[in-house]
């Protein structure tokens, strides 16, 4: 029977599986921030970008599966998240896409596939739009590309447990552990004002994209994901059954199969 944490009890209490100990980790200075990253395995490069308020450790169920499948996997703490720092400027998906590019340059990665979850998906697609020569494809999971794509927020026990884990991790990893509430407010401002892609801008994206969403996503409108899949040229659409916004944690094997299918389509 495959592992499941549908209600995120384990994630709240223990977090996901730890990242492998054998990763080559480091930091790169970019645009006023120190960006933490780690690299695992060998093969075609795959970059994993976590969601808002989270950190690279949220990919603990994905890294070993992708390494075992023959990929070089790079995880990054977004600026101001996890072990990465930030300056006084507001959070911005464009800034964060530049941080990803800086990590790629440091690691001498010419081109990579990018798996983005929530805020990480926005960052991935903006990186692909601005630097299509550096991105092989984007697996865009559970995010909006304009303000019409979000649902009215309604707290749930699952969201509360996820938020609880994010608080614990921020306090354990951040260089400013006492600033969690301000951090949440600042990330929230970005989410409320960005991204703002038009249909024409989406139609100009030049890399392969798979648009994916859990069937019970708490934050993103299903019809918005349909719109993205129809508007981005040749994009594929994947609906993941039995999960919500937190699919990589809830049903890792199910989520990993979709990611590996996407990566297989890139070759």
C-alpha cells in the first residue's frame, strides 16, 4: 500500500522525509539575497521549486524518486524562505526567477526541467518565459497566473497543519526566526498582487508545459487551470485524483508518477 498523509498529520508532526544527506549544498549571492541550494544525483537536470512559506525540504518525498530515475535534482530555498535570506525589497516572482537562474549559473547547468509547486510554479513559468533557452519544460502544479485564478480563502484543518509545519521550519532554518509573522504578511502581499499574465503573454510561452492540479485544491480554480492549459501553446493538462493543493506530501507516489511522465516526455 502506497504511503498517504491526506490530512497532513505526519507533515505537521514530523515534516516530510528528510532530504538525502549526500547532497552538494551551497549558497549563491544574487540581487541582495543569499540563496541556498543543494544538488543530488547525476543525469539531466531537474529543478524543484517549493511553494510559498515552505522550503526545499518539502520535496523530501520527490528527491530520492527522481535521483533513482536517473536525474540530477536541484532544490532551492526561495529568497527569504528556509535558509535563504532577502533584502528589504518586496517579494517578487521575477526576483525569485532570477535567483533560480543564478543557481543554474553557479552549478553550470545550461538547461533544466523545472517542477514548480504553487508559488514555485509561478516562478518556474516566469523563468521559462524570460529565459526559454535555459528551460527544457515546466511542470506547473497548483498556481494562478492572474488574479482571477484563486478561490476565496477558507481555512481548513489541513491548511492549518501545513501552516503549523511552515512556522516550525521557518523558526528552525531562517536567519531571522523571530520574523515569521512579518514574513507571512510580506509573502501574502506578493500573492495578492502577482502574477498578472495576460492571455497574449501566456500564448507567447515557448517551452513545453504541463498544467497540473489536485482535484480538491483549496486555493486555485479548476477553470483557471483549464484556461492556462488551453492558452499556453501545446500545454498538457493533468488532474490528480484524491489530493488537494498538497499532493506532493499527501500522495507522493501518485504525484511522482505524474512528474516522471512529464520528464519522460521531454526526451
